[in-house]
């Protein structure tokens, strides 16, 4: 998936550097890239239909940003009945100011997002665990 924002000022709008894949996670030649315009990979895209048509029931999720797009996608995947795994060290987010005006570090925001998802919508794993468990 790639977030192709329709917002003119977005870093994720096509043609902006934020829309490009990082070299280390660039799609392989011939690998399908499904664009999305919302925070969830399931909204406004045909991801669910493609997965079901291929008989896929297990998802491994990575991405940006843990508390937003990753969260929305993982919740939807869990609600749709997919066996979902979220890779802790293959996601990141940004620091935020909470509702009470208290600055929260990116590490805290990331950790809390994982805590709210783990065991209810997904299983949180590390990259090493995924690579050893899914071979």
C-alpha cells in the first residue's frame, strides 16, 4: 500500500518526496502497489477483496504512523477477521501533545498505540520473530 493523499499540502501527495517508498522497502519489480487515500488500507481500496480472492487470512502489518494509519488498518483487519500481526520495530510514529497539553515522545505514542492493539486486534511481534516464525 502507498498513501496517495489528495490534500494539496500533504507530504504524502503523489509527486512529493514523502510519497516515495524508502529504498529499503521499495516494491520489487512486478510487485503490486495498491494506493489508498485514507488512514485505513481497507477504506476506499480493494485490499479486502484481493486478500479474500487469494484465500489469504494472515496479515503482517508495518508502516507509518503507528498511532494513525497503522492503528486504523490493524483495527479494521482484526474486525474483518484477519489473523493480524503488527511488527513493532517496522513501524514508527511522531511525538504528540496529548489532550491535557502534555508533550508525549514518539516512543511513548508508539508504545501506547501497540498496547491498545495487542491481543485485541492483533499480535505485536518484532521483525526477528516474524522472520523466524513465518519461514
